[in-house]
């Protein structure tokens, strides 16, 4: 079993590095070192940061080896310098960054070959390696978002997602009562997903698919951005200050809309989930249609609860890990798939596309579960707990399968729009 685990870890490390390499090799050195948005780091910072975290945890901590480059630690500490000032730091250039991550990876494979994967919580079931795989894939999604913000000729290409299919109902009924939320046994689950605990949810209805571009365009055309009654005080202030008029990357031409997707401008696809909307926009739309955003617990119950057995599933469709038949993940397609495109991925209650396509805003502030325990460091979750951040669930087309679970919790400021975020609505039963 241990050797199988080592092989699995090695495969995941190689797969994540292949993606990082593809995202950074796609552009020239100028694009690697420049800042495409104040919201994002230069791509070369993300690459070296991936290597630095790998060195800190796997080479120095797990492996007990001598540092590779301790002199650069402070420049790649995500808490020491904000994204906006990182271009001013003495960063590794692209050649040095590639050399560095390669040197670190060589030592990591040596550590993986020799270290016991038991006897210490950090290495049990390969946790530290899984944490680093997820960290790299999370930064790969961040780099993908940076690619969306860059200007110039398209450099990323992928096939279109499968076509949509008719979903039998627009809403699904989720019965009230208790269910088990979170996890205590997923080996690579992170601290904020733990522990599993019982939560009571009142009965509710939830949209069977995320809100689509066509549906959201109706909101824009109906004057939703000008109707103060639809917005919270905080949301209206942001809408006014930021001059929001439509989702980010949309352009309006009369009653028609186009959007720019990784350098290509095209008409919006009506049945694709809307993406690049902030929490406040999602809230206003939900209010406009007489609904609301689901709570985080409602979202997870819709995704995992099977009324026929009373049990909580591992994934919406069951216990099997996601495949290309279940969900739009891993940058396989460079856009959300149309509504109904993954019938095999539907939940027990008939809710579609809960995993992949778009991160989904919930109405819940990011906070700890009962019995939460920091592991292995405060800066992953605990320092973000509080009302400043809203929880997002489910992953996007840019999220890798290694970095998402039905229990996985993402969070961000409610004003953020550069992330691959959309939403679906809910209402009381």
C-alpha cells in the first residue's frame, strides 16, 4: 500500500508540474515578469512561490534536508508582501525560477523515496505531499486567472466543452433535517474542511444548474444594476464606486453582449454559466428573481445528501472520483460547460454541475467548523476567518480534481471578480 501511495504522489506531483510548465511556457519572458493586474502576482512569482513552498514543507520539514535557497524565503512569503508590490522585489528571473523549482523537485523525489509515510501526522497518508500538490494546482488556477487578465494574442487553447442537455426541472427540493457536513476521513482534506459534524438544514429549493449568461443578461437589460432595492448597502456602494454595469470581461452592444475569453472576443453563450461576477452581483440577481443565495450548509447538503438512504455521499454522484463524464475540471476546457452538460455528475436530488464549471458564491461568512483544529499552519485558514470573506464552493473549469472535494471550502472578498466565480439561487420551501 505504501508503494502504491508513493506512486500516486509521484504521479500527482508530475501532473501538477506539467500544468505549471504549460502555463508559464505559453508566454514570453516579458509576459512572465510583468504584472497583468494589481490583483495578481507576476506569473514568474507564482512559479517560484510554488517551488519555495515545496522546499519549505517537503525538503526542509519532511525531509530534514539543507535549504536550497533560504535567501529568497521572504520574497515568496505570501503574507509578507502584497501582490501589488511583488514586481518591485528582487525576484528570480524566469531562467532562475525554472532552475530553482527543478532543483527543489529533484530533492522532493529523493525525500518521497525514503521518508516513511506514517508515524507523524504531517506525513500520514502522504498528507504533506498532497498539501503541496493542491497548493501547486491552486496557484495554477491563479495563473490561469492571470492569463485571462493579460492582453495580447491568445496563447491558451482547448477544445469546447460538451453540449448542454435539457435538465428536467429548474429547481430541486432538498428535504429538511440533519446531515453530516465536512469530513474527518478524506486523507488530503485541509483543516477548514474538518471535522465531520451534524448540521440541521430546513427544507429548501435550489436551482438545478448555475445561473446562465442568458439569464444574467436579462437582469442586466432589465436595469438590475440601477435598481438600488436589489443591492445590500455594501453591495450598492461597491457597484457605484467600481462602476459595475455587467460581469467582468463583458461588452454591451445595444441589447447584445460579447465577452473576452483568454484573448478571444465573442458573443456570450446563452446557456453557459455566468462567470466573473462578484458576491454582490450574485446577491442582487438572486433578489431580482425573488430568491437568495444558498448558505454553505445548504450547498453541501444539495451536493452530498441522498434522501433515499439518509447518507452523505462523497461526491454528488457517489463515491467514485470525478472523471471527464462527471465534471468540467482541470482546464480541460477554457470555459464553463453549458447547463446540463454532465448528467452523470448530478446529485441524488437532481442538482447538476455542483463540481467544476464555476465556483459558486454562498451567503456564508468563512469560519471554523465546531471542533476545528489548525493543521499544519495558521496561515492556511484561521487568519482568514471572519465576516470579510464569503465562502465559495464546488470548483471551476480551472480547478484540478486533486484540489477539489464536495467538502472543499474556498473563500474570497465579496468584491472579487477576476476569479472563475458564478452562482446558483435557492429559496425557502
